[in-house]
C-alpha cells in the first residue's frame, strides 16, 4: 500500500482530491460558514494558513454545476453534517476571485492588477 503524497503549495481543493493527495479534513469549516448568521465573514489569517484552500473547498461544495462532486465530499465531515448543510450542496452560483497572485509595489499597480482580475472574470 502506498502512502498518498503531500501536495505542497496546491491550494485548489478539487485538484487535491482528484489527485488523491493527502488531505487533512477541514470541511467542518463549511458547516461553520453555512451555519453562521452573518452578512459578512472575515478570515484574517497569515499567509500560508489555508485561506484559499478553505474557500475553494466551500466553492466546490456549494457551486451549482453539472459535474457530480459527491465523491469529493462523501468521506468528509461536511457530508455527515445533516440536511440543513447538505441542502446547500451544488445549489448556488459562485463567483470565485482570489487575489493571492496580485503582487504589486504600489497602490496604483495593485489597483490595476485587481481591476484586470475582475475584468477577466
């Protein structure tokens, strides 16, 4: 039996799960987000603390699409959370923007990079 490899630097949930790499189940994050009675949720974490991975996990769970994503989640904690959470599975339109690759030395350059990213989306 081979041990699943580590996916260092990969922050896309679907890529991690599809590749069969080692994944520490943090899908309870989805339950917390969907159960929160909040208009805005702030995720203040330092770099390399899994913000993008958590958000790609959330997006993959709630995003409406033709692909059956059940195999990505059926062995994770979120799948056992109950009908109120399961009711969100694959039901919502999602716009996903990440600013992790926006690197600029000045505010005008940063603003231009963000504007370009939004325009591309």
